[in-house]
């Protein structure tokens, strides 16, 4: 797997606070954007944006847990459906990039996404130097490139043992977007 962090680090590093672990951010970027690029390869047209940001206020109603790999805090926030397990985490800050299919890279982008534009949104928890685990919330709005009308929310669980690594994954409603993207990429001759 190639190292994607150098493309993201210059925009992210100035925003990280001393309590945020840059090692986690590097592993998250390399893991999640590997997956995202599989879906971006199936984008027929239009721009794909990504918003990568920090969230310090996660919703935890009734001690809700995501039980994968020994358990994580359920990664949801206060935006959208108020006080529900489906709320979007609100960003303290975020940076934005655009997918460049001709070079298979991400470049810094500004401005608001268009009305039906595909956006891959990633919320990483704050204060990760204190913890040995982190649950990261991602979603494709309004849906991933292979299925733009079908919302896809993904959770990634990371543990520090002794280095950060992804140990759990969950997709809602399911992982069909990856199956569809893989078949579309094969028919287009795109290598994953």
C-alpha cells in the first residue's frame, strides 16, 4: 500500500493539537484513502471531494458501543438526526481535497461542494494521544461513486498495539458499493 499521508499532511498538521496523535492520522489516511480510491475508480463523471477533519464532541447515548474487536465507542455525532445513533460528527475543523483521476491523486480544494456532488467525509476523534483506540466515522454523501443514490456510512476501528492499526470495520447498509466498484473497475480496465 502506498503512503498517501504526505499529500494530506501539509494541510492537516498545522491544525493538530498536542493531544492529537499524528501517527494515528497517518494510518487513518493510508487505510481509508486506499479504500476510497477503489470507489473513486468507478466514478463515471463529476468531481469527488473529500473532507478530512477532527471531531471533539461525539454522541454517546446510554453508553452505546460498537462491539467489533472488543468494543469501541459508537462513532456518531450531533449533526443531522439529533441525539440518534445516525447523527454526523461535527467537525472542529476540516480540510478538503479533490480526486484527480488522471493522476490517481488528491489535490487541495476549496469552496462548497455542489448540490449532488460526491463527498467522502471523514471524522477522526480528538485527543488520541490519551487513548489506545479510536473509532473513525466516514460517510459518502449523497452516496459513493459506484452507487451515488445509496448512502454509505463506514466505521473503522483503530488500536494502538504498539503501533496504530485498523482492527475493525463496519459498513451500513452493506459493502455492496465495493463489489459494484470492483466489477466496474474490471470492465474499465482500472487496476485496484
